[in-house]
C-alpha cells in the first residue's frame, strides 16, 4: 500500500512538470532586422543583448506549441494555444533582442515586461495584462485596453494609448509624444518636447514638462478629467486655456469670464511666446504652474 501511495504522490508532483515543455530557440538576425513575438497569455519578458542573435527561452504550458519563421532579416515567434485551453498556465518566455532591431511584442491577457533594450523601433501591446517598457528606442508605440501601461523609455517619438488602464510615462521621453486614454489616468514627466498631444475623456492628466523646444507645441484635451500642467519657469510660449464649466487656476495671466453664460478662458504670454501651449476642457478643472 505504501509503495502505491508513493507512486501516486510522485505522479501528482510530476504531472505539472510533464505538462510543460521547454523553449530554447536561437536565430541569427541581420542589423536592423525585425523580431515579432506573439503570446496570448502568461508572460513576455524582453531584454537586450549584444551580438546578432535572437534567443527565446522559457516554458510552454500543456497543449501549447511554438511556431517559428526565421530569415536573415526577420524572426517571427508565435505561441499557439489549444482551442480548449481550460485553466492551463500561459507560456512564460524571455526574449533577447540585438541592438538596433525592430521589435513587435503582443499579448491578450499576459504581462509584457521590456527593459534594457536599445531598439530602432518598439511596438508592444496587450489587452488586459500590464505593460512595462524601459530602455531606449528611437520610436515607440505602446497600447493596452484595461491593463496598466508604464514607460521609462529614452525615445524621441512615442505613441501610447489605453482605454481604462493607468498610463504613466517617466523621464526620458521627449521629442514628439502622443498620449490617449478614455477613463484611465495619465501622468507624464517629460524631457525636452517639440510636440505633445494628450487626450482623455474622464481620466485625469498630470503633466510635467522639462523643457519646450523653440517653436514647440503642447495640446491637452479632456472632457471631464482634471488637468495639472507644470511648465519650466523659463518656458517661451503663448498659453491659452479654455473650459466650459471647469475651474482654471494659473500662475500666469488672468482668468476671464463672459458677462453672460458659462465658460472660462485664459490667454497669457510666457517669456518670448515662441511656442504654443493650449488646454481645452469641458467640465474638468485646469491647473497651470511654472516650476524652477
């Protein structure tokens, strides 16, 4: 009896391990080549590497398989899930990509974690999973639906959008930025901006700008979300703020109200007035400050 119980115990412990399979792929990639990874669930972890080789390691869950298409200039990796995956664990993968590559990573419910990369272009998206991106990329495009989105990228062109997830962009992002959210809050700590467009419906906006390039422009729009904008003290721009029913507070200029009807507006020249800063809100409050 004891021997039978021992065998059953060993089988129960070994079953999860037997259901998984190991991934260990290596593929050469030409300079500036493209890497694509598609994993429905589980986890995608991406890190940079030296040399000219793409590597993928990790584990696949029960019934899952990896499809690979590889050429000198493109490596495509896709996890295929069984039609009825039930409660099986998603694949957990780590991808290493060479410097200067173009990367596209996508998931549905899986987490996407990108760091220590140096890319020519980054595209990453997930639906309900979280997305974290850090490192360097000349151009970046990031998106989620309900998952949180955090970026700490040194990049000169960024497009980031979410529906209800929290969107947080840290220091390093500069140049041309486009940020969109519906109900999720949006926060940005930017470097030097040439162009910024940020839009929300009910989500709040918390924007801090390190510097505005000569002739640069900032445009913020919301329906009912609050807006907090911090500009550098030496900024040179024409500031225009308009709301329908939302309050306006500003360190510069005077808030104007019509004699009859709703609405508030502010028009002020900051420094030489070389750039343009506009904030439009329907019912959300607006606060503009100038820092040190």
